[in-house]
């Protein structure tokens, strides 16, 4: 049974959409309807906008210490409700229950970290050239914020925006994905139960473009944060430009994995094979282009195939399942098209390459070898459980190939040569580099890409600063 009651949160009250419009929420593992997702009407969105303006006045004048106390209480409630929130996440998104619990743990850590860091939004005193003058730089909350998030990490994507805004003293309207709404609702209930003032957090759902156009057309939000695809990110940035809203854009990637001959292959395989199929490959920082130096190539491919074949695929609520379904039927068609195109370009399907069963949206963990750079999967982000592997010869060659796309989010390098690692870190045109391990996202570290992968950072002090603005004050004779 789906544990979360789906409602909008507007001005501190949980409610249905005023016009009664809904859409079904589908379990991707069973294709059953879990619940109905309420849609906010234009009038509902106007109420949410006004509530965020009113909530901002209250929250910005709440001391950082008091804000942190409320955020800490909400985090403690999430600890108590971890299993229920993780169950909601698995039922609506599909990932294994164990992965969902890890994500809820990350949500808790992010909320706590931003609550604490909000107490350290420091300014500075600048020595003055003018005798008797005092020059100060202060950090202020930027204002009410608006956020739009993707379905692949319904907890992580939501909390990075919510916690960043709250820690900085901003109110926020967030539109989670209609395909994974319940996790954000569960987070919202914890914050409301912890005493968050009315209007500081507002949660809405609806037809995505209708909601974004309405919210971003208002002068009330002064900050926009988005996690999702590159085309939609560009669309939202254009809408935001009309009212000069500051933006953080966390967009897609196509992460290269570079394995040199001197790498410890078993450790590299253990690190990246599991990480590739985590969340069925539906991760913006998922390793998606595997470049392996030629002398290690065949051994690496064989090891990857062995690990892919050993994965247990199924309903995320079943014991022992290591990979769940993709989010929807449309993604199965996309995976089929990537595999077919790779075969047409001469690549070899080493394992997988097809749908599993006829109920639920399951696609087999897939490994493709000898994939030329001209194949579509080497140019377009697959966002699924398909791993293309190709050989390379030299350092300069692999750098050029890795940097050949307009994306620049994450990258991974495996080598035991410290000098080579340092040169790769400098050469890769990305926002995140993992050397000999894939863990590039923590609450206290900046997360974000460059080029077509977006701009701005979430996480770390950079993520807090995204919700702050700078004011310079100079005074004489006071």
C-alpha cells in the first residue's frame, strides 16, 4: 500500500487542487496506479506565490539559530520516518528499498548540513580609503525561490533546493516531478511538523510547462533552481530572464570513465560496474562512456560483463534486488533505440540489450563493447542501464575524446600514477572528477557542471551562496 497522501502544500495548509484535476501515479515495477497526483490551478499557484512572499518576510527575520533548530527537528523526524519515506520512494520511483533508504539518509544529512551552515553566512569588513569610513559586505537571502526537480532522485533533488533555501533564509515554491511526488510531500510533512512557518515551503504539482510559465512569470520569485534535462533547463532559463531571476541549472551529462593500463582493474570494475547500474543508470553523474586503455581492454570488458550478469533485477521492494525498473515505458523505447543504433555501428552486445518480462518497465543490465564514437550512445546521454565500452591508446587521445561533447558534469579516472591523475584532473572539462572512486556528491561538497551541463553549484558553501545576495555598505560619521 502506498503510504503517502498526495496533497499540495500552500500557505502552511495541505489541500487538493481547487479545480479537482489529477493525474495517476504509476508504480514502474508493477504498472499499478498508486494514487492520484493533485494539480494546482492558476489560482492555487497565485496563492502559493503570495504565500512564499509572506513566508519570506517571516523566515528572513528568523534568526539562523532558530532556523537551524527547526531544520534539525525536521531531520530528526525524517530519521524516525525513514522506512516509510523510503517505501514511498521505491514504490513511485522503482529503485531498490536499500538504495531508497540510503537516499533518505542523504536527505537527512543535507538538511542538517544546511541548517548548520546557514549560521555561517559571513560577510566581511573592508579597510577603507576614506578616513573615518566603515565599509561592510553583508550576505542577505536573495528572496523567495522557485525550484523544479526531476524524478530520478526525488529526495535528493528536492532537499538540495529546499535545504539550501531554508538555510539561507529564503522561502521556496517547489514543483517535484509528478512521476515521483510522494517523497517531496513526506519531506514537507516533516518540516511542517517541525514548526516551519506557514508559506516558507510550498509544494505544487501540475502540467510542468503551465506551472513553470505561471510561477516564473511572477516577479515574486527571485531565484530559480532546476534539476533536469538540458532542453528544459534552457527553456526555464529563458523564462527566468524576463524577470532577471538568478538561476542554478543542474542539467544532464555524459560522464566518461577513463581506465589506464596501470589501474587496479578489479578495484576499478568493482567501483564502476555497481555505480553504472545504480538506480538503473538513471543518474546524471552515472558513468556512461567507458574508455579503457588497449592492453587492459579485453579483461575489463569480460569483468564488466560478469558483474552485469550477476545483478538481480526486480521489484525494488523484494529482498535481494539490486536494480529496479526504469521510470516509464517511454524509457524502454529509448534503451532499445540506443542498443539498435550501436549494433548498426558495429558494436557487440555482450549481455542484456532487451526488456525483461512484460510487466513493469525492466531493462536488462547491458554491456556493449567495441562501440565507435559515432554511435548515438557515445554522443547522447543514455540515462539507463546500458554501458558502452571502447578502447583507447594514448593520454592525449582519450582526453580529446572525453572532452569532445558539449556536456561537462562528472568524470572518473582510474590509475595508480599520481602524476597522470593530476594531469587528467587538469585536462578534463567537467565540474566533478573522481579518481579511483566514483563518489563525487556529498552534502558538504559543491555539485554542478559546466558548459551544456549547466551552471551554479548545489551542496557545500557554494550551494548556500546560491541563495544569498551581496550588499555593500559604506558609512561615514555614524
